[in-house]
C-alpha cells in the first residue's frame, strides 16, 4: 500500500500507529458513518473512538482543524473559543483540498500540505487509542491520542456536542 502523507509523517516522526483499510463504497457520502460502521464491527472499537477531521475557517484567510468523535457534532462556539477567535464557520471544500492536500472524506489531521492549528476533543484522552483518517477514503490510522496531539501540535479542549 502506498503511504499517504499522513502515514509518511507518522513514520518520519517515529510514532507507533496501525493502518486499517476498508473498501469505500462510492454510494456513501457520509464518510464518518461509513468508517464507524466498518471499523466498530471489524475492530470492536466504540463509535466514539473513531474521530473525524473538520476544517474550519477562522477568519482573516486562516483555517484550523477540529478533530472530534464521528457520532458528535462540532460546537462552532467552543471551537472559536479554543482557537481564540470570535467566530468560526466550516471551510469551503475547495479551500480544504487546496490547503490540506486531502479530499473531503479523507482529510487527515496529520501530514497536511499546509500544517494547520489543530484542536482535539478532550474525549480522545479517555481511550488508549483512537482512529482518524489516514488521508484517503477507506483508510484509517490508529494511534494513541497523546501521539496525535504531539505530532499535530494540537491543543485539547471540549469542542464536541451530542
């Protein structure tokens, strides 16, 4: 399997991780739900252990990354507070791809073309390992939350709501 920029970045940083691959069904547009369905069944992990990567517009032509459990929603207010800005909105798809080098459904918090400020939801810390996109639809990386935080330089805050 060809390494994605995310996998290459983890390997270069010497971070222990495991790659999990599944066949992405092109009829699915809810990529997170698909990952939860496949990975929770295959690995026996809880849905809250599988994280999505959302890119938000911080204003002034700046973007940020929010990493949170797939089953939960991003609190834009909490994300804005975490990033220290008055307001955030979801970034446009074209801007996400251009900045990160990843397509929607495959945006990884690791190995972005332009590294972005990152916040990881505090719920990650309750798990020994979490899963996040490895940079391609149908490809997940499993790693310790502390390692994800270290490699991305993320801050940890509660940004998710049920």
